[in-house]
């Protein structure tokens, strides 16, 4: 009888221990899940805040980029995506204002740094042809009638003809080499081979730039292409 009672007691203790372990595991799982949700929410809030968007807007941006828009325009920023896919005129207007403010702030920072880079080139390498930083999101903005010329170094005889026409016009131009692959020496070598006037480069009358994807965004699939900024944005110029 005593043995039966002892066995029963041991069984009860074992069941209680198993239940405690199971409860502890479930509690740990709930805590882990809660922590993951909290971290995801914080990341979402942070990412949305960087663009001045609500969490709901940023979630919509993510959803849009998982669909056709993500394939058509990979890497496009949240403000542009939401503006293009705006559901109302009022929403589009708000997003356009946010985009302009963000672009203004970014451009001011980049121009300030570019000025310091230009000064550093003159101090450190006065005899070397400088390479412009360009603009990470678009073409350098200028209201003085500058042109933007997109060319490639290989297999493009019309590129040379278009380059000659632009240079002979005397217009200020920002040249973007589409296949430079971010290599400064390749860009300079191309400039030397095409007799780009070094003095006009040093004076910023001409700038040499890596394309960095701008041609895909602005060039309308044309090669070569010359763009000029107008009141309503960049348009293909007759050259």
C-alpha cells in the first residue's frame, strides 16, 4: 500500500514538473514573440520617421514595392513611390511637398560638400582633372541653362557626334558616362581620348560624372541623350 502511495506521489510530482516546464516554454515563446513584434514596430517607426511618413504610409510603400511598382522602379524612395501611386489629388500634393523639402535639404548638403571637394582638388591636385560627385538621386539642378549629356564609351559612334555638337555649342554641360562603373581613372581616360578641355573642367564649365543609374531614370532609353532643365523638369534637348 505504501509502495502504491509512493508511486502515485512520484507520478504527480512528475506531471507537475512537466506542466511547469511546458508553461515556462510557452511563456518564453510569448515573450520572444512579443519582443520581435516590439522590435519590428520600432524599426518601422524609425524608417517611417526618416521620410516624415506615418507607419501606415510606410507599410503601404512596402506593399507597393512587393508588387509591380517594385519591379518597374526598384530602389525608388518612399515619397516618390507613394506620390506616383497616390489615391487622391490631396494625397499627391502632400507627398509632392514632402519630396521637394527632402530634395532641397539633400541638395543643400551635397552642394556644400561638393564646394569643399572642389577646393580640395585645387589645393591638392591642381593639375589633375576633377571628377564631380554628381547627384545621388538625380541630375545636378541648375537654372542657368546647363545641359546634361549621357554617353557611353564603347560601341556608340553617335555618342561622339553628340559630344562634339554639345562642346562646339559652348554651353555648360554635365557629362555622365554610363559605363564608367564608378572608376575615376576610366572617366578621365575617356575625357583625354575625346579631348575634353581640361580648363573648362577645372572651371566647372564642364563636369565629368559617373552615371550611377541616372540614365535609366531620366534618359527615356535613348543613347546618347542630351537633357535640359525647364520650368517643369528635365526634358530631352535638340542636339
